[in-house]
């Protein structure tokens, strides 16, 4: 797309506030020498959220913003502040600004080139998920990052969320017992499409649509899998301590037949091979005393057009259930098994009645489950993830919150799901 025109609002802002004075510029430049210098590439909705968040972190200076789409670039610059450079092409900005770190929040198919360019320029890199479009690209990124010992973090920020960190501790200590199943949802009442500022018969419509709704085009994105499932694939692998062994996916374009090339609904099943939890407690069931590795299955679904279920995760264990979301968690204790003595015929009949009542109540989804233990978030996971990245860059620590190996593993699982969606068969992860 063409470069954005010079911004009159930018000039007016500089003039009206007096920031064009040389003395102020000199003071700002002196302050920037001590701050972490960041170049933000991509100023769409997520890019602007990252830019806004970075402005709340001490000793971070956004020295530049880049985006080929003019309106996005203008908005990104407004959030970054008047001393940030702006441009449609990030490459000359990398060379001229020499940033300490680069934030990548661009369409998926552009990640590989930008990350490699940033690493080559000597900058640390924070890249939004999914890492990249293909495994071939992922391997090239890994080679570039590892060969240059680049500090790298992928934007799977749920790992920074206090709710999920507490949930992980509960699972690791065996509070849930043996994990028997996991259920993940990402449902939304939306067509997942931004409006285009020209009519459909305009020659520029398709080009603009490919830029503004890039996630709906199969050569630019893997749709619901790369944009949403990747978060929960990583989260569950992190909570359970292992990636899935294989995955099966199905879905299609069934709700919104509007020219999109990716599914508007997807359902997956993934197998996890798990080790038993720590030593079982007194009164453990037979299943909990089995020390052999076992298989637990995760289901994941995403639909567009109905948001009742929202975005959440439920982890079922033999001793408890965790209902999770970024804004709240709940731990429910499992009721002990009901045992009935079988003595005589009269007792047997009574037992049948009792067992029937118990079963009916046990499978009633509206039955009271008791008062849960609540887990409430502290802070903001996007900010906490960026704080962790900034600290890693300052301390030159390559062990980030979610590093290149985690990014590769997450990409592998997501692409396996994509392949399964195409082939309609199980795919090894």
C-alpha cells in the first residue's frame, strides 16, 4: 500500500504544545539515552494496545512506530508520543534509530521477515503470537535468534496472568488429583470483520480488505487456530507441563459466507500423555493410585456468531475442577463417591433407587456445586508480559517468560491442528 501522507495533526500537536522547542528536544534526547529504546512495528488494534501499555512502563522510550496503512500509523504515533519517528517501512527505521528492542504486531505472514531483520539489527524482539505462518519460517527464525543470542519473547501473555499462575501451582501440587479432561472455549458474537472504508465495487476494496481483515485470508493467517487457539494450546501445555501428542480438528465456513477463506467455527480434540500427580492423599481412589503415565484429552472450540460461552478453560480432576478465565478462576471440590451396601433383596432395591437419585443429581448441570475457592487476577497480563520482557532485555537474560523454544512448540501444535482441519484426520504434534 502507498505511504501515508504527512500528518497535519502531528504538526499541529507539536506546535500547539510547544514541543518543537530545541531545548525540550535536547532534554528528551538526554532522557532517551537512559531509557530502553523501542521500535513498534504494526499499529493495528493489538499493536496500539502494546504501544499504550509500553508508555506506562518506566524508563521505556518508544522511539519509532511503523505501519504501511496510514490511519493505523497515525493512531500509533499519537499513542507513542510526539518524539517518536513514524514511517510506512520499518527497515530504514531499524538502521537509523538502532532500537534496543522491537515489538512486532503485524499480520502473521509478515512475522518471519520482520523478526529476522530485527534480530540481525541486534535488537531484542517481542513478537505477537502466532510466531509465524509455517514451520519452515519458524526454523529460520529460531536459527537467526539462537545464532545471535537474541533476547526473544512471544506474545502468549496468559502465562503472565495471576489467575493462570495460581492454577498452575494447584495442578503441580496435586490439588486437582489426576487430570481427566480439559475443555476450552473461545466463542464470540461477531463476524470478525472490520468495515472497509470503500464500497465493494471499488477497485481498492480487495486490497484494503486483505490489509484490514488479513486474518480471514488463508495465505495470510490460519484463522481461528492461529489467532485464538494458539493462546489456549500454549496455556494448557504450560499448565499440564507437556505439549499434546496428537490433535484432530474439524470445522468449516458455515455461518458467515462472505468471501472469507478460513473457517468460522473449529472444534479440536488433543491427546496429552501425563504423569500421575504427586503422592496420592489418604482415601485416594483406585485411579489416583495408578502410577503409570496416562492420556487426558482436551477439547477446544471456537465459533463466531454466538458469545454465550465466552473464552474460558475448565480443567477436570479426580479431586477438583478449575474454571478459568483471564478475569477470574474458581476451584470446585469434587464430592466423594457414594457407596451403597448390597445386603439382601430389599436393600438391593433400595440401593437401586438411591443410586438412581444420586446419578440424576450428579449429572444435573444446574445442581449446586458448593461454594468455590475464588482466584482473582492482580494486574494486567499484557502489561505484566511486557514488564517481564523489558526486565529480560535490561538484564540481558534470554530466559524470557515465553521464549523461542516455547514459540516453536506452540507453532508446531497450531500448524498440526491446521493440517488436521484440512486432512480431517489425526496429526502428530
